[in-house]
C-alpha cells in the first residue's frame, strides 16, 4: 500500500520529502492469520479422539485442569505469534523519498534495522514480478531494484501494486536527475 505520511525518523536530510511508504500487501497478513487459525483449531479436532481413547482405558488418569492449562498455553502461544506477525507486517516498510530509498526491517518485537538502501541516483533498473494466481488477481508481487553499488540487488516481496511503486521510483529518480542537472 502506498502512504504519504512522513514517518518520525531522526535522519532525514534537509529538503528531503517522503514520496511514498511501501508495505506488503494485506493478503500476506490475512494468509498468516488463516494459518494461525488452523493451528488454533487443531486442539479442538484432536481432543475428542484423546478423550475417547482415555475413556476406553481407565488406567489413564488426567486431571481436568490439565486440559485447561494446556489449552490456555496453546492460545497464549498463538496470540503471541499473531501479534508477532502483525508487528512484522506493519513495521516492515520501504520509504521512498525524493533523494533515496530507506528500508525499515522489523525483526521480532524489540529490534528494528533502519538502513538507507541507496540514493535514487544509483538505480540502474527497477523490475516487478507478479507470480501466482492470487498475486495476479490481487496485484501484489516482487519489486526488484538493481544498482551499480557493491550490493547489486535489493528486493521487497509481496508488495501491493508493484507496477505503481515502480512508476513512483522511476518518476522520482527522473525528477532528481532533472534537479541535479538544473543545479549544475
């Protein structure tokens, strides 16, 4: 999704303006949530079979509170995983400014890497790839940016409207080029 609010980052250069904020497509979060919902349902599918097996074997004694404790721990684990997925989805962003592209990579709950990938003037090629039926229908995919620098390729997967983002990068790069030519 393309946003235009200026994030609170301490290292913005003078006259630097946010052109776009890029996040992964919402379907990625929904897919992860559905996976966790399936995991959440597993105990409800298994418990009837376990209870039947226990009822057939009177030698096995399991306290009634054991199921409650295990179910609570399972639910707590899955809620924690859900929150981790949402945090990773929400805080993993690329910020395109009128001078550079900034990558903010959330790693876990309490660690975030903020790095300038490259100045827009160093971009050689921008490529988008839509793959799969869902990616083509919902218009999300891979954005690949190639530079002349030591780290030659950067990519962000599962972004919404990669073609639109490519156009934004190319337009902003062209505007920077024209501004640099004007200042010479």
